[in-house]
């Protein structure tokens, strides 16, 4: 390799580090907007985010970037993967004019602000014109990326969340799951009806006690609060940066489960960010391997581990000590019936493991139609209700429990939703591999120890960054690419 090729790569690393730091600033502004910003700051925040998006895009598309990418050469697996990812990011960026990037950031910020009001009022008409503008710009973005990459427009958006997986990969997986659900859901409901009804613990549950418990359980899972915060927001999320992770949840005195399980979920995301390879911080190869990979980490902590029988045997007495009341309500078998209850419902974030993919399948089909021009924004509520009734046999009573419930589309995130169910499938597959690979994992969970599991994940997933694509990451960790059969086997064992 020539000295000039090596120098070009060094310049690229410096440029990508600046771009990454701008992204970190955006991440902190997003956290601030969701957690602590007063409503009056929304317009200024939109301009701030748009300006940072524009600056990052200008850095990515500068002529000297293209020249360095053409000249750069580097050896080694990690550095070679980094250079390949740089070229991939640059190819996507040059397809998009800076004014489109900034216009999208402004439209997303404006729509998200109005969505919060519209959802509270269950008034889709309030947000519809803002969402129509977001969709228009997303269609424009998809068309530009499609022309540059050769992918279908919707696939070009999916590529931004999980490289290497498109609609043609997802559709047969979702079609097969829909068939599985049609047979499994009535069976699960029938089996559940024969069991004793779960007894909810009686509140009220002091919010201060919930906060302390959530922080303790997050730390027990391995989150270092020297590099993390736990705050409140309307929609729980994980944001921030790998050295300053921000997780949020929401508390209610009526139930502690929403906050606790939400924190465990977001802790899975946070552990992934904290476990990324520090030697490649601010470089593409040092980032997470995509959103399906990210969702697998939140779900393996929350669903696979924290709702398992062994862990509930530890957690039940701890919850009783914290909140008091009837001990029988905190018995592991009662918590299992309560937290693993199959129930057709309207809200995705409250859905059980068995029905949750139906919520994702609906959104996948609708957003694909929106981007393809086959569905107008004005017709979204009706299409939502019709599709929901077909999948789960229910019709949402209002738009707050229908098409207004999620932030994603109103924030411009089209192509993201498939990652949730792909992540659930990957979590089941990874958990199966961990049970084989980690001696004493069941016994550790019975003691409330998640470290053996999260340590295995750090070695096989977190520390790999995005050196491997999603399927290669799964192969390296489990011996095979994504296999939906592991997920349906998990559901069959737990619910049927």
C-alpha cells in the first residue's frame, strides 16, 4: 500500500470522526427534546437539528471526500471493513441534496411536535398535513437513494436501518408468521383460559421506589451509571452516545411493570452501545450492526431473560420487599401469568411476544404502501383499522389507539419497523446459543445475575461493531443465519 493511499485513509478517518461527533450532538438534542425541553423550544430545536444534519451532509459529500475514497487503501479486517462502510455511507449521502436533508429534518421535527398534541387529542386530522409533508420528503429521499443504489425505493430506506435486508427478505418471513399466528393464537388463548387468572399486585406504587428499583435492576444487568442516565419521557427510548448513554422510561403509580420492563428493555440497547469497540469509536465499523441487531439486544434482556422462569424466581421476592402487599401476587408463577399473558390489544408497546409481530407486520405493509404511493396519508386511519382487524380481529376505537400511537413515521423513520420483529427472532436464536455456550446460565438467572449472559453478548455481538453484516454476525454467534424457527420454537414452548 502506498503512502498516499494510507494518508487518504487517515484523512477519511478524521472526517468521519467529525461527522460522528455531529451525530452525537444531534442525539443529545433529541434526548433533550424528549426528556426535558419545554414545548416552546420546538421550533428552535428543529432548526438546530436541521443545521447539524446539513453540516454532516456537507462533510460527507465534499469533493475531497470522494477523492480520498478513490485513493484510499488499507489492510486488515477491521480497517478494510471500515473503508467499505465509508464508501457505502458516501454513496448514500451523495444521492441526497443538502437542501433535501435539511428540509426532512425540519419537517420531522415539526411533525413530531404536532403529533404529541394530536395523539393526546386522538385527532389525526391535526397532524395529517405535517405527516403528508414528511411522507412526501421520504418518497423523494427514497427515489434518490434508489437511483443511486439500484435498490427499490422502500428497500433503500430499509438499508438505512439494517444493511442487506430488504422487503423481499422480510415478506416471506412475515407471511409465514401470520400463518403461524392464526393457528397459535387461539391455542394459546384456550390454554391460558384453563389456567388460574393472574392476580395483579395492588398499588399504588410509589414512583420514588420504582425509580430506585429500575436503576438498581439496570445496574444489575451491567449498565455503568458513570456513563449513563435514567430519565423520564413520553415514549421510552435509548439515546445519547456510547460513553454517555441516555435511557428513559415512564412511571405510573398504578403499575410498576411498565417502568421496570421498559427500563430492562432500554438497558439492553444501552449495553450494546456501551460494549461497542472503543478502538473504533467515531468510525463506521465501530457502530452497531443495525437496528435489527440492536432490537435483539433489548429483547434478549427484557423478553428472553427477565421474563424467564428462573429470573422471575429471583425477582418476585425482591418486588414484594420493595412494594409490599400480598406475597402471592409476587409469586413467580403469578408474575409469569401476568407478564406473559397473551391478549389481543391495540397498543404495540404493550403487546405480548406472540401478537407483537402482528403490529409490526401491519406497519411494514402500510409504510411500504405509503412510500410506494399506493396509500395516501389521508387514507391511513381507515387502512390501519382494516389491516388491524384482519390480523388480530379488533378494530381500534380511536386513532390514539390506532395510527397515532407510534412516533416513528412522524419523525421520518420509514423502513425501521421490520427491525423489531427481526430483532425478536434474532434474540431467540442468540438466547438458544447462549444457553448452550454459557455453563450455569439458568442458575445465574435464578440469582438475578445477568452478567454471564451479557458477557457472552459483549463478546459475540457488542464488541463486533459493524465489522460483520447482520447475517454474518448471526452466523458467527450462533452457527447459522437468522432462523425464524428458533423464535416460533421459543413461543411454542412458552405459550403453547
